[in-house]
C-alpha cells in the first residue's frame, strides 16, 4: 500500500494574507499494522512476496517532512514537578544540624529538632534519647511520657550521659569466702570484689541511676549455661531485665533517674565470671549495654582450689565439673591470668 499525503483544510478567511502565505505541514500516513495471524493467512494464500509488501507498508512511521518542519508550532513541554532535593548536598540528616552544643548542654535551634535526632548526632543511634536529661523545656505540654514531642526552640538538655567515656569501676561477687568452698574463697582471692545480695541494686547505686554511668564491672558467681547468676542464697536472671525500665518521663529524666540502658558508659567493659557464663554476658549486653560497650563470659567450666604444697595458695583453673583433684594446669592465681586465658572467653557487643 502506498503512503498518501493529506492536506488539512485551511479555516482562514478566503483571500486573506494569512491564508495565502501559510503553508500546511505535510504528514505521511500509513495503514494500521496487521495482526500477525492475518499476515500468516496472507502468506499462505498469496505467497511471501505479497506479505513482504504488506510489512513494508505497515512499518512506515508517520513523520513531518524536512521542508515543513519549521512551519509547525513547537509542541508544548509537559510541566515537570520540581525536585525539592535538587542542589542539596547530603552531608547529614537536616534535623540534627540545628542543635547547638556548648560543653554537655545542647540547645534546640528549631521547632523541628528532636531528641532522637540529637541522640543520632552524638551516638549514631536514635535509641539513646532516654539518656538525655531535660534542663529547660518551656512548653506546658512537656510533661510525663510525652515530653519528647514538645521540644521547642531554646529548650536545653544535658547530654553528658551520651558522651562520658570514664566512670566508676564496680567489682561484685555472689559468693562469700565460706560459700561453696573453696570456690567462694577462690573468687575472693583471685578477683576480689564485694559480696552482693542484690547485684542489680548495687549496679544502680554505683551508676546513681544513670548520672554516673559505670565504665567497668566484674560480676562473679555460679552460672551454668543459662542467663541467671546466683550464689549466697540469691539469684538474678538478666534476661528478665528491661533496658527501658523505668519508662522515660520528663519528671524522672529531669532528676537523673534514667532507664537501665543508661547505667553504663558507651564504652563500658563487663566481665561475668562463672561456668559457661557467656550466656549471662550475652543477656547482660542485651539489657544494659549500648553500641560500643561489651560483655565477656566464659565458654568453659571454672573451679576454685586451695593447696598447701609447695606453699599455701588459693587459685582457679579452667576445668571440668565436678572439680576433682588434681586440677587441670595451669594454675591461675590472679585475675589477669584468668582473663588472658586463650580460647576461654566469648565477648558480646552492646546493641542498644
């Protein structure tokens, strides 16, 4: 089929200058394409030559002739929606750039500032905002658990808990010298520490509920492949500890009573001493430790010993339960010797 040229009708007034001078564009027109099934029938009935001619006809695309391109009005471009991020350099989240820091006091410079954004700025995580203490909040709605939603320009907050890298050192054991001899005595001689009747309460007291977060903790006691540590008639299951307890409120945060996730410094080191205590260490990290902190526990049984030959001594070994003489060497008389034993300790990093 041959292409033909169609001339659109001129709707100008006859005899006018515009009607005489305007040249209508020439458009090539082609027949609509034939379905493949129809072409197949034509091929069978009339041969390949006829089908080739039909294909050449349907492949002709309508286009303007070169001579009349300049006389055709340009097509109006479709409007494009502006890109709000065009020309903006992605350096850091925009909300946290508005905070101003002077020492450990952060001041909000925008109504869009958030405590989670401030936490992200200082720690890389949104989740440490409960450790930020309000100093001044002007909104009357900033009360109770909803106070993070009412941060206004000019509000001030103490962020020292997020930035401290030094803090108290605490050494606790859940066995006295006379408990389960000679293990209790060995704990005391090798690791020292204070006998605790309630380790969680002693940790809270040392950390003053988050005002002075702990940097180092040693906790020794009976452990055996679970998440509980016990001794001296007391037991503590760290898997039952909620890191967000007590729940953050403006009243508690203002006086420095912070959740358990705030009781240790971001770089804290915790060591749990006992038989297969790595499970307790993992549970402890999940309950108390933020990113950058870690808890370490054993992957082996430990035993305590007393000996009179060649001299009187108290020591510990990585051994096998039940503890039977003679002990498996080497004998370890100091905490440094125990802690440096190869392939006997497993470390879990904090994720809060």
